[in-house]
């Protein structure tokens, strides 16, 4: 039964870290990370879809009261022109407000959960705290870039779904985008990314040997 003890210790450390880090994220880090992710998306994606598609990112603040969510409107000139024509013909009071397709992202579900999961794995498995700290910093950067990229996949999917800028599904590129969008909507797929990052950067060669020694069956 000795080989079971390190597994139980790992699970106990992981669960404790996960609960504490989840509370820390929800109460102190959710809003700052929402700002960071939103600004990263705004900076890296110019919002061009098709011939004249654009985006509008709303970060928490005066226009967006939902402090844990990023709101992204996607639209094109055809939608704007159609609305302007309706206003010109019927007047502002007789036309429904202009409401382009809206993407609303809860940053805890989109990213924070997987940050906490990854850090908890590192804390639960570490033999060397210096290496663990480096692994956490590098891992958080990698995961952040992944979440920014995943947001871009979502934006392109929504643009194609709503035919923004004249876009429509067809061809290999759009098929791949549709597959990736559906894949990374799954919690399990995002957890697998976090696990892969953990396995690749959190361990040195000696750490693997130590774990194998701990789990080795004793006669």
C-alpha cells in the first residue's frame, strides 16, 4: 500500500490548491485578467472579416457593467447601412435599436478555470519550488496565448456563422476553424491543453525518476 500514499498526497495537495486558488481568482484576479485578455484580443485581432467586417470589444467599465465578462460585437457596413436606411425612412423612434451579433465571454469559464487547474497540478507535483515557480510563469504565458488564440477562433466562427463581411462556410480553412471552435468549447479539451503544458514544462528528468521511485511496487 506504500505506493498509494504519494498518489493520495498528490490528490490532497491538488484539491486544496485548487479550492484556495479558485477563491483567490474569483475575488481578486477575475476582473484584472478580464481586462488583460480583452486588451490582448483587441491588440492582436484587427477585426477584419471578409470585405468590410469589423469588431468592437467592450471591456468592463462604463459601457460594460459585467466585470467578469468581455463583450465583442461583430458587424459589417451592410448591417450599418441597412440600419441607417431604416432610420432615414421611418425615423429613430420607429426602428428597433441597432444590435449586431454579440459574443459574451465569461473569463472564468473561458480561461481562469484552466489557469487554476494548471497551477494546482504544478503545486501538487513539485519537488523543486524554484523550478515550480518558473514553470508556473512560463505555463501561464503559454496558456494566455492559447486563450487569446482560442478567442480568435471563436470570432472567426461567429463571423462566418453570421456571414459578416459576406463570409460563409466553405473550404478547408473554414472546416478546420469549425472543428477547432467545437473542440475547444469542450471543457475536457481545454483541460488536456493544461495537462500537456504541465507535463512538458513542470518536470525535470530527475523529477520523473523520483515519481517512478515513489510509485514503484515494493516486494
